[in-house]
C-alpha cells in the first residue's frame, strides 16, 4: 500500500515509489569556512582512539543539511564519515596538538598532576582526537567529559563489589565477560526455546515474561522492581528517578524493572493519562544508557593513555558506529514531546541548533475542531508532518540538534523519513551502516504507525544490526566481540508502546525481539467496547469459518456477498419506519476496493445507489458522497478505517451499520456506533427495530474481538456452537 500522510489542507497521498526531496536547496561545503582550516585530513591507516571522539562535520549546522532535506543525491555522502576524504599517505602534525602545546606548554614538561585529570610526567603528546581539526568544539567537549569522570567514581561500576555488579543491568547485559553463558542463551533463542512465566495477579492487566532456556541457569532474580538504589543510575539522574518512581502503580513499576534490566517490552496499555509518564521513563532509561556507554569509553581511553607502549590491553567497549538509540515516532509533534522529555531529564546548560529545531518542528499553528476526540487531538495537534529525521548528540552539559547520524547518540525519525535515507530503491546508494550498532529501539504510538505504512517499520527492523559495509573510522580493537560475531541483534533491547496489540506488532515481538535478557508482554484485561455505548442498540456478531490467512479475504467476501448483501439490496429504498441509510465499515483498503467494484459491476446490485469515502478520496468527492447519503440519493455508504483515523468525519443519516471486519482501534467502534447512529432511531419502538449493528469476524480476529466484546466473552464467541451472537 502506498504511504499516506496528512497535511493541514487535507490528506496527501504518495502512490508508487517513495518521495524524495529536491537537491536544489542543498548548499555545497567549502573548505576554509569559518572556524575550520583548509588543512588536508590525514589518511586513517592506523587505529587511534574511541569513536566517541569523532570528527563533527560543520555541515551539520547548515540549515539545508541532508537530515532535513533528504536529498537523494547526497544522502550517502553526507552520512559517511570523513575517514576517506583524503587520499594522501602523508600524516602532518595535528593542528589540535599544536594548539595545545602553544596554549599550555607546561602541561607536557613535568607539570604537577591536576586534581581532576591525570597527566603523565613525560613529554608525550596530548591525547589525539580522532580526525579533529583545529577548533572542533565537539572534540573539546569529549576531552572535557573525560576530565570530569573522577566526579562520579562509581558511575561505571568499576568500584562496586561483585554482588553489586550482579544487580548492575548495564554491566550484566553489555559488559558480561561470560561469553559461554551468552552463547548458550543465543543458541536457545535461535532454537526458539523460552521459559515462560505469567503474572495474572492483577484484575486490570497481565504480563507474560519469556527468557531463553539455558541449562544450569538459575531463575532471574530481578523480575520485580528492586528499588532506585539498585538501578545503577548516573548520580545526575538519581534524584529525577526518585521523584518519578517513588509513587507509581504496580504496572509502571513492573515496566520500569523490565526496562532498566534491558528486556524487550511489548506494552499495549498506553493511554492518554500515562503517555507523559512513559515518555519520561523512557527518556530516563535512554539517557542513562548513553551516559554509561560514554563513561565506559572515556575510562578506557584513560587506561590507554596511562599504559606503556608494550602493554596489551583488551578493551571492548563499543560498536561499529556511534548511534546507540533509535526512536520511531508518527509525527513531528510527537518528536517534540519526546525531545522535551529528554531535555527535562538531561537538563543541559546549552542546546545547539535549538532555534532551528523549534522552527522546523514546534512552531506550527493548528486549530482542531473542539468536537474531535482527545486521542485525535493528541496525535494531530501541532506539526502533524510524518516525514522527519533528527540526530541528537549529548555531552555532559550540552545537547546538539541536527547532528549527523554518524556523530549522533540518539536518532529520532518517522518510519517514512528514515526509509528515504536507507535507500536501496535503485535511485541512490543504500546506506544503513549507522544502524549497525543500535542497542535500544523504541516505538511510541505504534497504533498510529500502523495507520501510516507498516512496511516501512518492517524494512527498518530488517536493516538493524547488520555488518557495516565501511569502517567509518571504527577502532576494531575496541569493538565488542558479539558485534564482530554478528550477534548484536541478540543483545538489542526493543521497546514497543501501543494503545492496543495487533498482529503486526505481535510479529515483531515473535520474530525481531530476540533479546538474551528475555522479553515481556504487558496486556490489558478489556471490559469490551460494547459495554461503553451511549445508547442501547442490538449488536449481532456473525462468525466466519476460516482459519487460513491466505483464503480468509475470499471467505469473508463470499460470506458478505451471499449472507449480508442480499438483505441490503432489498431494503435499499427508504420507507417510513425503515432504516435511514446503511454504513459499511471496511478496515482494509483492498477489501474496500473489492466491495466497491462488486456494488458497481454486479447485476444483483445494479439498482443500488451507493457512495464511498476512503483515505484516498478527494475532499470534494467526500463532501458530495456525504451530502447524497444524508439526502437519500445514496442508500449505502462505504467507509474505511484509515479515513476515520485521519479525519473523524461526523456522518449523519445512518440507521444501520455493517462492520465488514472489526476495527483495530476499539475507540472507533464506540465512536461509530454511539456517534453515527441517528439519535432519532431510539425515539420510537418502530424505528428501533430497524436500528442495529452487525459485525463479521473470524477466529483470526481474536485480538480485535477481545477489545470489542471483552476478555471474558471473546473465547465463547470463538468456540461456542453456532455462528451468530446477539448483544443488546
């Protein structure tokens, strides 16, 4: 299905290939620009220091950067590091080192040791910043961070005892020296061998935890929340975490325990009330992970500087590239909210390119109708553009927006925006190396991503943690062994937030969430949308006998055309006391096209007048179809779920509703039944007999059926004798 995006003036549709932006606005980079000398960048024929000390191209400050335009002609060049920029073998003296000698020559001549940073007493040169030109502020920030590590001596866990290390999830998961135990878990995941633990103590939610089955392994002792003091947070984040988690419910505590223990999470209990808490909790976890990773690298850099030339150090502390976190979001406004949560947690002293970020993402005036539901306002208020990608680079005191991907710590993007960068469509060179070392993936508002184009999400997951095609300045002597072995996907943490569960999300849970730390699924116990209607109406559920996913669409259409449609054609003309109009709700666009063509071309329906409204219907035709349906010129109106998701039309003149298939979102069922049925249908007993709702479902719709009829009822509808069930 072609991707779809919603704009201010109406829906815009992309048919066929993905849209790419024009390259006309991309400015070329000139050598000798302000603050950067025209000195040639030396060739990288030896490994130097960590990737954390990378060259930051000043093109990231260009308002026409590729991160914003997505230019197809320059994506690969912009995302590549500058390690291959020079072809010369001559290695001149670093201007950065010369500058340090000039400003403070005493540092390199028996200078007494500084209180905050150890300096050797010999005349060895200052630590080399990988690829750093003179005046590189980002490199200076990294050196400054390295000098401040002594302020937080045990933040990395180097000073804690062995028993305390067992509770340090970061060291247990990413710095575990027990390679044999990790290999056993990986083999268990590959064989799909999981030990299942269920928690059904709550009356409102349940959880299912799966961990790899390995011989001789004791049960996980950190299933429950064990307190702030055992999370091993950075001291800067501890006070914030205490305020956030001191007074939380049991569900949030269980979620926090699983998150900070680096388990995969499928959380299908996201609501408007807990959305801010989930964003803040996620930001706390992500920033703690970034800080712990950076400190580990900088500490090992200090060990390298203090070691003798002949000493062999085995320091495995990083991946192939710098980006460690990927966050997928539906709109720019959702990106603004997530970034705001990160800034609240990090509390930086400076924010680079903040004005540009506010202009590109936040400064959009949108006036929504006051009668729109609250979930619609949350998703589409502000900037609802679904084409964006943003790199964030964090240091101890600053955060920089619009950093190049290879110099970023966190990448926030929409599936469409990131898909255009990955390439591989024949027009440009594919580049997904910046996803090779992703250690945490977060999907927020997954139900909204489902309504855009889920194929982009699948494509992105297929390109996570692959072996890079180029080095990008990587020091392979510092790369963790499980990266080199191609096992990064077994250590990656995936966090999925959604208002409800659906088959595509379950597929990610089953096939792409392979964490050796285990995976947990949180599910709500539903009361049922049928119990929360504003009016009393007869609701009939008809079951299809179909269990084959490949033949289910045909079975559903045959049932509809033979058991449902004939009764509609007989009552197509409106009589006194009869139904005012029939609304046929069709979730999938492919089914919508099939039913529409049948009504238009079948001889049995040639006298039936109908209209149609889908996500691809122009605004003028939508207005015409609604008007004709209200006045009675059309007796049937076809309506898709994505059209309702993006527009929430207030349809009138409806006396009967047919659900060709149940909606994914249970809120849509309540809105359509309670809001669309004409209120006059309940004024008299005569009209009430003709006002009803009929729903078609199969055993493959069990997730949707559970949300509509309730957790206590849906099993009986799937297993009881008979195929018709009535609710009033």
